C-alpha cells in the first residue's frame, strides 16, 4: 500500500457516485418492464441470468426446501444474527406525540409504517443472507404489512438457499426471481406478478443504483450505494496483522473499494503495508482485492490521533474503525461516519454479520449528511393540528399579516372569516 503524509490525500475525497454510463440502457429496461410487465422480466432473466423462468414468484415449497438444505451450523449463526439485529433495531421504534394546551388546542405527530416495501438482494454468483436480515428486519419491526423481496436467479432458475432461508427468518412476505434494473422497475411500476411498492431499499451493482435513481419520485428509495469503504484509525500499539486483515475484508468486495489506514505511527504504517502484501497472496479473491488496494487505497501518516480523526471526518467513511486504546475517548470527536467500530477486537466483519447495527450504510462521503438504514426508513410521520374557534380568533390577525406579506389574500381570508372580527366575510 502506498504511504503518504497527511495533507496529500485530497484525491481520496473525490469519490464518485456516477453509475458507469448506465443511464440510457437502464431507462430502456425500465420502459420495457413498465410496458410489458412479467414478459419483460422473463426475457431479461433469460438474457442476463441465463434462466428460463415459467413462474417469477418463489413458492412456499421452494422456501421450505431451502430451509432443509441449510447446514445446521449456518442456520444457527443466521438465527443468532437475526436475534441481535432484531434487538438493536427494536430500540429504534418511534412513538408519536401530542402537545395539548390549556385553551383546548392540540397538535402532534403520528407514526405510520410504510405499507409496501421492496427489498433488492444481490444474487446470482453471490449470496448475501446478511443483507436480507439488515433490510427486512427493520421493515418488519416498523410494521410494514407487505415486504417484497427480489433477487436474481441462477441458471437453474433458483435463488440461493441461504437467501430464501433468511427471507423466511426475517419475515419477508413474498419473494420474486428478478434482478438488475428490471427488478427495480418491477417494484416501482408493478407487473402482473410483482406488486408495486412504496419504497425500495437494498444494495446492488451500478445498474441497480441507476435504476433506483431513475424511479425515485415514483417510489421512495433508501440511498444510492457506491463502492464499499473502510477507514481505520490506529495507534502504534495495534497488531499490524489485524489492521491488514480489516483493510482486506473490504478490499475483497470490489475493485473500486476504498480502504484507508490513518495512523500516527510510521512504524505501524510500514508494518501494515508489508502485511497487506503477505495476506493478499493468500486470498481467494486476490485479483479483486489487489486492484482495490493498488488503485483506491492509502496509508496516511498523521502527527497525532486527533489529526487522524480530522482526516476521518473529511473522508466521511462508510465504516470507521477506532483501533486505539480507550476508543470511547475519541468517539465524541467522530462527526462523519456510517458505522463506528470501537477498539482492537471489533472488526468491521462483526458488523457485517452478527453484532446487530445495520450494515446498509452511506458511502461516497454521504455520511456527512445521511445515516445507516434503520426502522426510520420504513415509517412515515404525519402531523395534525386542532384549534377551537376562540383559539383561532386569538391568532387570526397574525395569520392575515403573514399571508398578506406574502401576497396571499385567500390565506388571510380563510382565517379571518372564521372569527368575529370587523373583516369577517370581507
């Protein structure tokens, strides 16, 4: 890994959310699905997945068969993960409120779950049951009545057993064999088989991201996800092998991954650089991880740990590890990060699978203004207000003054005509 001094890392801040020139082809796919429905989904499944589908919806029998195929040890780990994720997200439940005043007026906010949500789960050559849990469990806790999952099938027209098992454990109500931009279009527009939803969540490739961008407004979306990122702030007492392993745990995701170590120790910087090279040679996904390390990743040496945190806040990473003694001392100084991992025995992979906090996180620096997926993403808030005639009379003139200052006379009259003023009925 290239080692640089703090102040030379400006290029790392220029991460892009562009979707690889996919806009035109995605627009055509969306139009096809909106026009043809299931026929377009079957055609694209044959074209992109090599699957000849007679039915798009996964049957209850297929789900039960998937449950039977799961190895007991994996099922045990999945159940433990689901329990932890459910416990963490249950604490995020929101309640409405009502403010009542002595004059009889009141106002408040009610919280309502989004009725229908769609989950996009990557599939095909990959299988991510953890992503099912992270997207479906918060929706279930929020109270969404319909949780629809789409995932691309393999050449045999099947969705991987771990994904289907996770869907059952997480409370997904319906599952469809569809992937890519066409699956996003199906959720946004509805087809003969796939119901139209109100919000689409979940990660995907550049075509999925572009499709979500294009259907936003017709439906809501969670975020536009970019390549994965990790930034590790480490002091000189860290084990270089641990730090290198954590950097590579993200680098193996994608050649576009950004993996950064920021340290106040030149010794650690050199040791980690060498350790990354040694561990790379033993990785099954070496080719992918090596591209990420060589093209997008750096080790940044700072004067002290506070300067390291300054660099972390500037980068606003998806994952931030504080591999330092007494990490709670430094946590208050973290302003921009998707998810923070505290201490030397808290690898990012713990958060990916088992700890409980969500792993669907803001990327590309968007942690400056956005948050991890949560129960809040599956609810909507509605305000309400009640005034008596007497209470309205107390404020009608103020309403009229505001309205007339903005040139909106009808607004003023709507308040004044309800009160006993000389201008009533004017």
